[in-house]
C-alpha cells in the first residue's frame, strides 16, 4: 500500500510539473508567434518576407529614420528577405534615383501593387494588402 501511495505522489508531481511548464509557455506565446520583451514576434517571418518580395512589395526608407527602424524590427532577422530601398545618400546602397522616380516623400513608405502606403504598417496589414499569409 505504501508503495502505491508513493507512485501516486510521484505521478502527481510529474503531472503538476508538466502542467506548470505548459502554462508558462502558453502565457508567453500566442497562435501567431511569441511575446518577447512585450512584443509579438511572429513565427514564419522568412516565408512572409519572401512572399512580400515575390509579390513586388518594396519598403523605402532612410537609415536614420526611427519609424523605419520600427518597421524593420517587426521583421527581425527576416529583414534580409525584404526588398528594402535606401533613400538617403549617406545610407548603405542608396538608390536615390529609384526613390525620386517613385515619388517617395516620407519614410517609411511601402509600394505595393503600384500604390504608396506611407508610414509603419503592421504585419497583419501587410498581409491584407499583399495576400501573403502570416503564420
């Protein structure tokens, strides 16, 4: 009998630990990603960024622009897959002619389906504008 009680207690402790781990992780995650430093970081951003680029979406900005930094930060390491155009002559790989040709007046500006969308856009809004799936 004493052995059976010990086994039940051990099983109870294991179940409690598993439940605690589940609750901790579910508190810090959601269906679209993970919460890191109070911000949702979406899973599958590489695919999303590649879809934006393959659909012709371009992000125009300037290296010194704080709103551009906010926009880029939403993509984290997936930024490398975005079509980003630097519009300041002092920025790396500046493309002033393209910025002028596209009539970029403020930063950041997205060009999607030949339409301008100025300002920082949420990932959900970019998904809606492009039809790209946000996982």
